């Protein structure tokens, strides 16, 4: 049996997390991949987490989140916001998506929404979100024209609401902010790399 001392374990964990040695040549996306995402419930916190490990500036990290960039912001583990490597997004949605879908619909039903209404709203949103960044209010206004004003609280919720569901199954991701407002974009228009389970098996 291999015996490893605690200092060696500590050093391995620190190096694996890019907290020791020079990492200035390592991209923020590579570090996000090694960390399995940087927690970004407060975006500046996620950017700081990647920045101190890579010597990247705020501008560098913001550019990496642009369309077809190497980073994307979305809901991931524990239902919280993370900055993840774009190439890894399909792993997270495959692992978390199906459970998140049923969980979020169940949550809506507990708050009095019928399953059929929840599914109609999510289907309409999935068709509405596009390559151009749209705020929650812009998305809810379009949905309300077809389904009624009852959809607005579900879409505009600051806790994620319906948009949380679409992000966690990989339909949408966060886009660039419009002033103080969050936006969402269609994932397949912004994330260039997408692998299915079969792609990983074939590798």
C-alpha cells in the first residue's frame, strides 16, 4: 500500500488548485476546468478566484466569457452560479440537467403552478431565447403575450425561476450584462464546443 505524508497531500491539493507555483501562462478556462468551476454567485468573486490563480486581469476573464469564448456563466453544483470552462459545460448539464428539470418543475408545482403550465412556459422560453442577449423582463414580456401575465413572476425571479431550469439543462447560458440587468442567450449560439456522452466514450 502506498503511504503518502500529509505535507505531500497538502502540496498536491494546492498545486492541483493552482495555488502554488507560477500559473501566469495558464488560461482562466483551464483553471476553471481544474477546479470544476469557480463559484460565481457574486461574479466578481469568481473572477477573483480565477484571476489570482492565472494572473489574468478582469478584462481578460470578461473577454473569455464573450460569444464563443472559453468561459461561460451558468447554474451548476448546488444550484449556484459558477464560471465553468465552455468545453466542460456539457458534462455539467448531462450530470445535473435531468434532475434539475424535474426538481424545478416540482418546485413550481409546490407553489401552485400546474405541470402543464410549467412545461408550456419552459417550452416557449426555449424557443424565445436566442443569440442576442435578452433580460428577464424582455423574455417575460414575450412569453406573456402568448401565455398571459402569470408567467412574469416565474421568469423574472431573481432566484433564477424558469431561466434556472433552461440553463441547467443546457438550453441557455448567461450573456453579457445590460447595465445592471442580467441577460441570457441561447447556448448553442454562444458555446462552440459541445460533447455528448457518446463523444467522451469514443475518446
